[in-house]
C-alpha cells in the first residue's frame, strides 16, 4: 500500500519560510512537517510513501539524501519507510499530481496533504472505505474557529470560548482510495473540486467522521502555535 502526500504547492501564506523551502519541509521542533506525517503513518504500519513534490522539489530530495540512505534515483530510506519523491510540476493542480504518479499505484492507497497533522484512526478510515465500497473515503473533521466566540445576554458577556470547534465538517486529508478512483481522475483536475464532483455524482465518495484533533499549518501563526504544542509535549499526533 502506498501513501501519497501532496507536497507541491507554493505555501504562499507561509512565505516567511517558503520563500526558501517548500512548506512540508518547515520544521516542527527539529523535524520537517513531512516527516511528522510519515511517522504518524508508520504507527499504522504504512511504509511506502510517494511525495508529490513541485515547488522547490529539489530541496526535499537534497534533505533526504543528506540525512538518510538513498536507495535509488528518487527513493530514500527513513526508519522502516521508503520515501519516493516525484516532481509532479510546480503549477500542477492537486488532482494532476495524483494523476502524474498513477503508474506507481497498484493497490489501495492513502492520500493526504503535506501540511496537516491529525490523530485520525487510519484503520477506521480504511474500514469505512471497505464497508461503503466507494472509490474514495475522505476523513472529515470539525474546523476550529480562527476567532473566539462570545455569548451575550442583556449586554453582558455570559460565556467566552477561545477558538471553539465549529459544527460543520471539512475535508482534513487522510483519505483512502482504491484503483477505481483513477477512473474519475483527469490530469488537469483540482482533486477537491473536479475529481470529487465526479465521485459524488457516481455515489463513489464516502466519509469517515473524525471527532479528534486536526491542525493545518497554513500561516506563521499556525506554525508558532503548533511548535508551542510540540514544546509543551501535547503533540496529539505523536
């Protein structure tokens, strides 16, 4: 089984870091986000990774080659994992990145983003996919508000919640698909819009509801917050 990590975007909202390095290589503690994600999948005995790189792809390869064993032209050994780095183009959409690595997919596979951390139960995601018999199962979670929520009665504040979780569901990555998914995928697709729309129309899209933690590292404030969580030994993904 492969784990496909989408890691090719510009990361413009984290430009203080990404003007020099790709977003998935920004550190949490002393380790890139990318390897934190790899470590989490290793907990579920998922060991074969395909990194769909693009923007500053050579930085990822150079980092892995410098710090870990190189197995062949684009594959590296990290702990019990093999990490293959495939440059899928700088301007390629998310669906196009998956389309570009189709030849490496010969079984069911996970897909996730190179900037999102979670404690989602991957075994349950897989179980939902098998039970629903769909081409793709997405993990969905409750987004956290960027702002505090205040309740007021008769002009008096009755309650204040700092960044509460909202009621709606969002796609958090950590998706599980099978080879049938490739029939709904085209090379110019935005995966979350084009591909998923086709899956939806064909009743081939299911969801696993994750009520635990999810944290996308989108900007400098997020990066500072996730590093503080890590320093405080409250890293939910470890």
